[in-house]
C-alpha cells in the first residue's frame, strides 16, 4: 500500500513528524484490513479506528467483499462534522 502526504504550513512541524503520521495511518489501515470488525461502530454502519499518537480517526464501512474508507477525520474538529 502506498500513501502520499501533503503538508501545508510545515515550518512549525517537528522534522519527520509527517512521516510518523503517515506510518501511523498505514499501521491503522493494516489493522483495519486484518481485523475489520474489532473497531466499534460509531454511527449506523460506520466504524471508527483512532490513530495512535495523533488526533485523527479513520471512519470506514465493511461492504460485501471490501472495506471502504470514508474519512480521515481530525478529532479536533466539531464532532458534529463526523461522517
């Protein structure tokens, strides 16, 4: 799996933090792929995987034969904006 990352306003970000974030997202996605039902449903059929070390969550659904990621959500936002 290949993920790319674009950071804006990076001059205040710790060196290498973007890559750590990307690795954390990839690790969470691999966990979802290995154990899709381990994460709780947060609303309807949407499941939520909280990313370690960063204030983000991955919202996804389990479809017929695939997992669909709907959102990489910044948990610092208004919770009403969640999928």
